[in-house]
């Protein structure tokens, strides 16, 4: 940025009023008028000195310099009248020019001072706001540090507690299996089956707390959907369910727990679809800016009244946590999920991916 060369201390000194210097300038002006004009009879050139006095008066006193201009202009006219017995037009013109110069310089200086004072006041207000912001930032940093410390402690406590519960639960499930083998009473065996179901539900809830604890902890990243789905398909090697995948080259920006979303949808089909033999993944465009990943199966589907409720925490026949967790994982980066299938023909989940959150790593045909 270009720096202004104002003469440093000399200029700052000039901008401040100096009464003694000002009086000396006035006296010098009087001396010129009496000596040069009255005694020597010279009417030109010397009046230029008055402009210097008027400009300095304007810089120091603003529009009050007009009085200085009127004084010297009037004095020049009076002396001219004494010498000639008439008022010369050139003397009047000089007096008017002095008045105009004083008015312009004084107005500019006063406006400049006004703007300077306004800017100074705004700077003071901004400095006060900056100080408040710095104070708030310091408080936020302290609060963030305290929150992180508390969060680490809670996570550690949760991890230890969850580990201990899983160990105890593992032992309990082992004893339940032994009880099944030893028990011959059908009524008692029924109660043991109920106990096993409850233990399995507790296990899934514990797994959910671990997944939910990790939600949003790690930064979102671009993920290859095809790789995720191929890894899941490799888990079904017994021919129980056929999985077709048509999402070549698609990547979406999502939480690292994204794979859990697909696992939960497949688990939902296996648990509630009753007759699921085929699952498919594909994509569709809503418009030029948004995309959907479409999941479909050939099971019984979802009742119309339950399409929105299946994503609520606790809804369903088991823990009711899988689809709830899926929705929370997707929401981290602005993705959404809905069910749009027809009951009796199968489930259809659509993961809605907005513009900027998906990309293709190889050329694809644009929608028409």
C-alpha cells in the first residue's frame, strides 16, 4: 500500500494552531498593506501573501478563517479608497477571492475533521467490540477445553462400562446356551428362549451405544460407495440373498460410519422382510443438482402408516436403533433418507444426496 508523505512532525506541528505565530502573520499582513500598498503604492503581488495567511487560518480554525479574509479584503479596499478616492474593481475582486478561498479551505478542513472524528469514534467502538470478542473467544476456548476434557472422561467411562457389561453379557449368554441344552421342560425352555432374546437385544443396544459414541467424532470424507457395497456382498456367500450393485464410480461425502447405514438397511431386510431373496443398489437423479442412492428388496415392505416412524428411536420389533442411527449418520453432512416402497412388493430406501456431496470418478451420462 502506498504511504503518504506528510512531512512527519513538521506537518503535524503545522496542523495544530499556534496563536503567537498567527498574530505574527496578521501583523506581517498589516505591515505589507501599510508599507507596500499605502507608502509604495503597489497594488499587486503582495496580496498573494494574504492567501497564505488565510490558508493557514483555515487549517487551524476552519471556517473562522472567513473573518481573516474579510479583514484583509476590507483593509485592502479601504487603503485603495484612501489612495485613489474610489473603490477599484480589482480590489473588490481580490477581497471576494480571499473570501472564497477562506470559505473553501475552512469547509474542507471542518468536514475532514468531522469525518476523522466519526472514523475515530467508530475505531474506538470497533476496538471495544474486538476486546469483547477476544474475551468471548478466550471463554469459548476455555469452555471447549473443559468440554473436551469432560467428553474424554465420559467416553473413557462409557468404554470401560460397556466393556465390562459385554463381558458379563457374554457370560450370561453362555449360561443361557448351556441351560437350553440341559433343560427338558418345554415351559422352562420357553422362558429361557425369552431370556436369550432379551440378552440379544441388550447386546445390540450396547453395540449401538458404541456406534453412536463415534458419530461425528471423525471428519467426513469422500467414500467410494461401490467398495462399501462390494465388501458387504462378500458377507453373503451362502446364496441366501442376492445383492446387485449398480453405482459404478460414485463417491459421496459422508461420515466415516456410512458403511453402517448400508449394513442397517440389509439387516432390516433380513429381520423384517420375511421373504427377501434379492437386494439392489442403484442411483437416480432428482434433477441436475441432486442424486439418490436407491436401496430395494423383494420383501413385504413397510406399511404406509409406518414409513416415517421407522426412523424414530426405539420404533420396531427389536431395539429400533438401526434405522435411527442411519438417519443420524447421514444428517452429519446434510444427507437424508426416506422410505418410498409399496407394501407387499418390498422396501425402497432413497438416500438423498444434495449438490456438492456426490461425484463420479469416471464419466457418466448426464440425465436428460
